[in-house]
C-alpha cells in the first residue's frame, strides 16, 4: 500500500455532500462521501477519509487528515 501525503475532507455546497481529497505527491484523488450527513463529526469524517484512501490502495495517517467546514 502506498503512503499518501495528506487528506482533506470538505463540504461541497453544489453537490450537497462531503468530498475527500487524498494527496499523493502532485496527484490529488477526489472521492465523495455520498451518504454522510453534513452534521457528521470530525472524528467520523477523518475515519471515513482513511477508509476511502485505503479502498483506493493508499495509507494515510489520521493525524494528517484535515476537515474544512
């Protein structure tokens, strides 16, 4: 499994869903968290970001996951 540099979770106002941005070097992979409510807590969003990255074959440190509200 490849190590990701960082990840960010933010709310997309237009699509009304959370998006995970996983950064690996210069590459950024974006994945939606379609069934996660806008009111989800930061710990839940961090955990989902780590799971999403793992599903794509990347390992990301939960401490390097930021949540932008």
